[in-house]
């Protein structure tokens, strides 16, 4: 008779064999050199070099979520564990290693979705960066950051600016280096942006490769950009909180409202207070306060209707001192 733990043993054996067959590839993202067992065509390839982060396929000896619970999150100062039943488990260790145990039948394209989103965001947070759930574009040597609730149009506004001739810095995960609190820097991520079908049709990005949909439940397509990505750090110029409205308009938030807005859209708060382990809660609050003090937040009203996105883009360009007329959007 087969032992009761045989399926688990076979699963671990399968992961060990799969990891042994994989070729480790090197990439650059967020100023880091990454060696990965997971194929990540989203990232910029790099030559083998001293590595900042290792992404390794293997077995993680931690509880896995059931179909009913869906997820398991556990956070400690030196290790952070996140698992999704339909995708797999991810363990961050010492802010320099990510172990990945894929769910059965999961391919690299689906693994990359949380790996380059919440998992990477948490690793960057552990490395001392302030991470916002936002998009960022380089305009006239300054970084424009767009944050807002789901459906507010962060990626759509960023894409319209790219179509107008500016460069993407990062989409979804915006990492800021506050080593000099008087001069926050946006650290470039990788040249990919997520767009809903209607936004992609209306804006029609050139020099973009639309990658296959990774899962039926994911409604945004991944657009891999070519030649419109900034690989250099850029000073943070403006933070815009997007809201839908009747006209394109920009107005600064009062200082008392800027800090709560930044805290709300910081990536780590998506996981709740449990993710701010050890001294990170105090550090995170200081970083958010510095950003609110030195950059502030503006409310950006984006007109309803994709045919009017150019109005919001013109206002952003005027606000950041770019007088050039909008190209085709």
C-alpha cells in the first residue's frame, strides 16, 4: 500500500527534478541584477554578474492554501511568505532570495504575475525602498507618479503619455529611493504595462508587443514595450491621485491629506499591519511622511471617456513644464 504522504513526496520530487532541468537566466529590474530559474521575458536581460536577488524553483516547507482559503500570508522580519492556491507559493528570505513552489500545472507566465507584482514589491520594501501601487512615467527629466483606486486609469494615463513621446519608468510597482529625503528618486522597473482591451484599442501603443493572456480571470493584457523605457533613476516630480470627473484638472491636496493618500496607496498596506514587522512600521511611516513633505500629492481629474484622455495628458505635461504639444493619442 502506498504511504499516505506519497503524493507530497512525489510532488517534492517533481519540483526537485524540474529545478534541476532549468537554466538560470540573468535579468535587470529596479536597479538589481536578478538570477532566476523562472523565465521572465518581461525583464531586461543581463549578462551574468554579481547577483542581488536569486529566484529559485523548489519546495517550500510551509502550509499551502486550500481551494476554500485561496491564500496564505505569513510575515516575519527576515522571511515573508505568500501563497496563492491557483498559482503557487513564494518565500522571500533576507531581502535577497525568492523561493518559488509552483502549483501543479502552473507555467512561468502565470507565476510571473504575482512574482513581479506583490512578491517583488514586498522584496523591494524589505530592501528599504518605499513602494507604491502606482505607475510612473519620465517627463522632461522628472517622474510623474499616478496612483488611484482600481479602474481610476493609472496605466491608461501612463500609456497615453508614452504614446505622446515620453518613457515608462514602471507600471504597477513604483519603487522610490529616499536615501536623500530631500530628493526622492524613482527606480526604473521593467518595460511592460498592463492595459484593458478598450484602453489598448484607444491608445494603440507603437513599438509594443502584446503578450498572450496568462489566465482567463485576468482582464488586462501585458504590453512589452520596446524603445520607450527609461532605465535610469529619475527625480520624483509629481504624485497624482487619479479621480474620474467631467474635465481635466489638477489641484494640490492639502498637506494633511497628502500623507494618508500616500499611505493608502503604498503597496505594503495591501497586506495589512502584519506585513510591517519589526522596525518597518516606523520606517514606512517616516518614508511616507518625507514623500508627502517634499513632493506632496495632487488630485488629477481625468475626464470620463477614453476619447478625452489627451486632455488629462496635456494638463500633466503643462504641470511638469513640458510645453510640447501632444502627439497622437
